[in-house]
C-alpha cells in the first residue's frame, strides 16, 4: 500500500490515531475535520515525526454538499487520494422521538450521506486509475439494533453493508474496500454523545479499547485486504454471538447498555 491517505474526522480519537498510523507507514496525508487548531497541531506533529506531507482541510462534512466541496478542494490542491478513510461520525443517545429531528437528520447526513458521496467521488477516480483503497469506519453497533441510539446503530449497519457491497463491486477494478468495526473505544465519542455514564462507556461489560490499538489493527486489516475488520477478541466474539442469539434478547441487552443511569 502506498500513496496519499485522506482521513476525515482526523482531529480526535480514532481518526487522529489513524492519521498517525498512516504517517508511521510513510503515507502523505490530507486531514479533514472542523477543528482547525487541532488539525494544524496534529499536522505539525506528524510532519516533525515522520517527514511526510500533510495537508489540512477545515470543513463541516455534516452540511449538504460538503463532500463535493471536499472533492473540489482536493482537486484545487492537485492531490491524488490513493486511500480514502471515512472516519468522521458521531452518536446520539436518547429515545428517537425525544431527540430533535434536526439532530437525528444531522447524524444521518454525516454518518451515511457524506460517506457515500465521498466513496462515489473518490471511488470513481480510483477505478479510472485501477488502484485505490477505501476504509469506512462502521462499528460493532452495525451488527445489531440499538435502542436509545437507534439511528446511530442503523447508520453503522448501513456503512457495514454498503462497504461489503462495494467491496465486491470494486475488487475486479483494483480498488479495495474495508469496513472497520470497532467496539467501545477511548475517544471524545461518548462525551459528545452525552453518554459517558452509560454501561457501554464504562467498560464494565466489554473492555474499552485504546484508539491507538484500533488504528494499528485497522491499518493491518486494510493492508491485508480484510473486508471486515473487528478490533479486539471480545468485539469479535460479540459480533459472532449476535448472529446466533435471538434478536429479541440482543435488543434488550443493547437497550440496557445504552441507558443512562437515573
Ligand atoms: N469511540 C467509540 O467507541 C466508537 C466505536 C465504534 C465506532 N466509532 C466510530 O469511529 C469514528 C470516530 O469516532 P471517535 O470515537 O474517534 O470519536 P471522536 O473522538 O468524537 O471523533 C470524531 C471525529 O469526527 C469529526 N467530526 C464530527 N463531526 C464532523 C463534521 N460535521 N464534519 C467533519 N468532521 C466531523 C470530529 O472532528 P471535529 O469536531 O473537529 O469536526 C472528530 O475528528 C466515528 O465514525 C464513530 O462512529 C467509535
């Protein structure tokens, strides 16, 4: 694997560690997120540590049309994206009808629409070059329904199934697609979703992984052309047991681990 990697959501958590991991393997980078200062600090750190080229694009990918804007900015800079890492995403906790529809729609816009559009824009160019890699960050949540985070779990099921679908379509064109399915991971995710105190985030049931370890496993998975990458033994076991267990039970357990204490 070689060339430039574009990482969305590179300003914190898993995306920041993915950027560091790609740089460690000698890839030039395009870092995308909304937080300019965080991106520039990371870009400086990576340039100093690895001597690779790092471009920063500050953009809100949650806005309709943002994927097209990003594609345009990459072209303006005359860059070729060899590896697209669709990592930007967020979760929303609470009963669906009690959340505002604006928030629910915003989640679907970022977690699904922006990701799909970026796969289309950059995927087409990869097919023309008959070379490229796409890593879409799904979640262990993609293997099951998730009451109290219903849209989030469903968005990740979409990412997982969509990625598997295009992986088969693009294989013969020399473009390889991987769906990364992390379980609970230390990052800003739970705080942003307002759910630091739910059982899922505490690690009481399933150990919470370090973002650095998730990124290492993700990179290795992409390099080895694994279509589905699930970091951590417990997360693999859970994904497998979801296939065997009754769905009614899975729904009830998910509701319990996503519920805030009273
Ligand atoms: N942490 C977990 O337990 C876990 C488990 C499974 C899957 N995941 C998935 O992993 C991915 C990364 O999450 P994380 O855990 O690393 O959380 P995080 O620390 O909150 O990072 C989220 C990243 O997405 C960016 N982002 C959010 N909204 C954006 C927008 N509108 N436009 C552009 N960038 C935006 C954020 O940057 P700015 O705020 O600077 O824009 C940040 O860089 C997500 O897709 C998440 O669903 C996380």
